[in-house]
């Protein structure tokens, strides 16, 4: 990180998850790095205790609308970073799981492991609310078994991220498993 570009402080009204007394302040700083890329540093700080957290988000990785595909087959792949923009669609066909674009499904920056955890949580909650003789249960249990294997790097799957606006991206740990297919104009419209 060479040069600091802009920085602005935003006061947030949410309560610190650590001390439960202080308020969290969020600072966004954009850095220019080599090759003309930009990085966004988001820092969360409590005004009462030592709690702080950082996220670094590359801003110029992939700007073209298209379909990103990542093959995941081991624990290293699970550490690949992913950012899904509000209009990005994320899916794992082998597990029959997807996240649709939408106004409630906004900022979503995590790694592949984080995506699997969110899916596991969502499927578990859904399953708990079913009657014991529901026909869906066997299928859901199979998905959960495969999700838990996937979290240990023992289940191969494909993660597909489609974004018509071009804001989403994946930073692969292993570039040989990554591919990007740019959409032509007629596919966007
Ligand atoms: Zn605090």
C-alpha cells in the first residue's frame, strides 16, 4: 500500500459486540496501489473498549459483467476471498444451493468457508422447522452431510458467481481453478 487517498469516518449506531456498551465507528479508507488498483480498507472500532476489526477489499479486480467459476476441492481453496455485490447471484450446483440477487441480500464479503457456514446455518434452521415425516428431510440431510464434508475440504464442488453489473469477484488461492467468462452486451440486456 503506497499512497493513502481518501478517508472518511462514519458514525454507526450499532453496539459493540465485545463490551456491549460502546458504539462502533467505521472508517473507510481507499488506497491506491501499484498497477492502478485500488483497495478499500474498512476499520471498525469501539469507542469504549479495545475491540477493532479490519477488512481489506480490492476494488478493481473484476469490473466486467460476467460469470466467475471456482472449482473447490481442498482446504486451501476454502480460503479464497469472495465478494458478492447486491446484484450478484451465487450458486453451488452440486449442493443445490444458491443466493439470489436482491435488496435484502446486500454487501457480502467473506471467503468460501464463510459461504459454506452461512449455507449450513440456513439449511439447518430450515430443516428444524419441518415435520419429522416431511419428504424433504432426507434430501436436506444429504445436503448437510455434503456441506460438512465440503467444510473439511473433502467434497468437491463448483462455486458460480454471476454478476450482470460486474461488481462481484473471487480472489482464488489457486488460480488454475478459477475462470471468468465475460458477458457480451446481448446477454446483459
Ligand atoms: Zn466495546
